[in-house]
């Protein structure tokens, strides 16, 4: 949890010595830390200890030392008073670990509430297994209860319930991370697909003298978000996975290094929102103006009849539906048969069936339009041109980002590919220009092809050293991973 950038506080009712021993055994404390202990008998003694520790903490912080705080329950009451609260909070949030021992249920909830109020951008999570943890669980942004021998009160008061504390690792670093990716992409994609759908109607207003005439038929407008584009985005929001955490047991051990995407808000940003908005605007331009100028005066049958208003509307709407559904395919990283069913069987399939079914009704605006337009060869040429203009820029951008500026998740996907295909890792070292601790893209250059190798040898080679990962990542684009192989240690550095 600490490797993932999560500050861990232990609020317990045990006495100080027991709490310190537990913290040491679970590596919440270690010998390299500077531990500040607050165990004063009176308020004045507690205040003197906090002032003393504050001066030492500021000096250690400037030196880059790792610090921890241990405070007794009686001192915690005084530390949470107005005159000492600011100093206590400043020291606590700067420490890597905090242990509050002999804390009552009310004190636990108060500590959580203080952190929530003082650090507005911080998300708090409380984990407990007993009735004395219920106030803390309710106070935090997210509460997790553990099924244990102390009853069901904690579970019943929590947002999530787990059977053992070790399941917290996967709940946060796997499912929590996936949840952020899914929700962020869901929101961005909803904006994109509705911008792509709405702007052609806005463009048409300039050609109809702002008369209020709709560019699309009313039932097409109704079905767009209801059936034609809804299922693929819901399937992706439920099933999307950017990496497989169980490949070779290697990636799962280093999941903490990929947890930064939610903490740094790397996906749901103003930049990404503007990029998706621009993509929707550009695709709407293609969907409207390409058929409007290239297809408006083209004969669609042997009698010389031209397309007409509702024919061009049909071409534009078909382009929007196809582009919106195919673009989500480009951005999906975990593909299953459910995705194929949602995109081609439900969204596009239902659109085609609806178009021909609605086409036979005589009292609608688009009577026999779909049959006439879809049976014309020029229609398919226009659709193909629109798909190329809308999708090729996305393919080029994704190719560049994945091959020349990959993020850590892309690198781990390359590692998973090597393990899955049993390919050995090249041993030519290449210097990377970004460190993983900076959480930034890396500019990479490929120099060595991959070689086939023994599966056992590969698994023994692919061991991510924590010290090496802290110093930086070295990887390649495409199907090649840049590593610096250490034959003596039988390991590789990324």
C-alpha cells in the first residue's frame, strides 16, 4: 500500500508497546524510519513533545528522511484540541506511517474527520472488523468491513465487505484501479458520442434558415442513445481491463507502481476532455459535410433521381453510428465475445434492422429511404471514405503513443505478451529518458529483436527488482522490451 503512494495509519485500541510491535511486524515501521513517539502524561508535556518533534521533523524532511509518528490515546485527545491541532496535522500528513494506540471509537472517527476537513483533495478509506470500528468506517469516504470473529457490525456499516485483510490489496490496486479507468472512459466517451451526434444538426441549421427543421428523423434521434450506441459503452464500462494482473505472477507484484493513474488523475483531465471533444467535433464535420457536398447531386437510380434531404440525413446518421461504435473498438484494451456481441450484434445490428423495418412504414418521413440509399454503390464509397477520415487519425495517434511514448501500463502489456508467447527478452541495454517514479511517458527506441527462449528461463529472468524499479524503467516500443540483463543475478531491470 505504501509503494502505491497510500499513507497508512493504524488506529488501534492496543497499548503502545503492542501497537509498535504490530506495526514493525507488518512493516508499517522499520529501522530506517525516524519514529516520533508522543506519550506525555499531561497536556503540557504532550505539547512540549509535539513542538520538539515538529522541529526535528522539519529538519528530517529537508534531509529527505522517512518519518513515522506514534501517539498514545490520552495524548491524542490533547493533540486534537485547537491549540495543538495544526502542529499535529502538519507532522502527521508528512509522516509515511502513523500509529494511534489506545484510541477509542470516537477518537478514531475524529482523526478521520480531521484529515477529511484539512485535506480536501484527499480520499480517506477506513478498514475495520469490529463494532468499535464502525464510527471510523462511517466517517471515511470509503468504508470497508472485514468478516471476522467480532460480529457483523463493521460489515453492515461498510461500503465494501471482504473476507480477509489481504483481499484489500486486490480490491484497491486491481479493481479500484480498473474502476477509475472504466468510469473515466465512460464519461469521456459519452461526451464524445453525443457531440458527434449533435453537431450535424447544428451545422444543418445554417442551411435551413434556422427554421427548426430537424436533420434526423425523430425515431432515429430517440434510438441513438437508447439502442444504437448504448450497449458497447456499458459493456466496456463493466469489463475493461488495461492489464492482466495474473500473468506469470510478475505484474501482480508490481501493481502498486501502476496505481498512480487515479491519484494523479491521469485520465479524467481537462486535456483529455478537450481531446475527446475535438474528436467528436471533427467526426461530426466529416459525417455532415462529406455526404452534403459529395452526394447531394449524385443520381441514386437509373431514372436519375438525386439523393434529397432525407437521403443525405440517412448517410450522415449511418456514418455517426458506425464511427461511434467502431471507435470504441479501437480504444478497448480487453476484448471478449461480449464486446463483439454488443458492438456488431446489438448496436450496429439493431440499427440495420431498425432502418429497414422503419423504412416500410408509409406515414414516416424516411419511407423507402434506407432501401434506396443502402442499395446504391456510392453510399458505401461515402461511408468507407468517412470511416477512413474518422478512424485513421485515431489509429496513427495510438500507434505513436504506444510505440514511442508508452506509459507504464503499456510496458506491462508488452511484458505480458512476452510471457504469454514464451519469448525471451533482449539483453541489449537502452537508456530510457523517463523514470517511473515521475509517472510520465517515456521516449523509447528499439534496437533489438526478440528471441525465443525456454519458458522457465524466461520466468526466472522476468523478476522485477524493487530497487531497480525505484530508479527507473527501461523498455522498448512495439514487440520489444528494453532491458539491462544481469546474468549473475539472473534478473532484468526495467
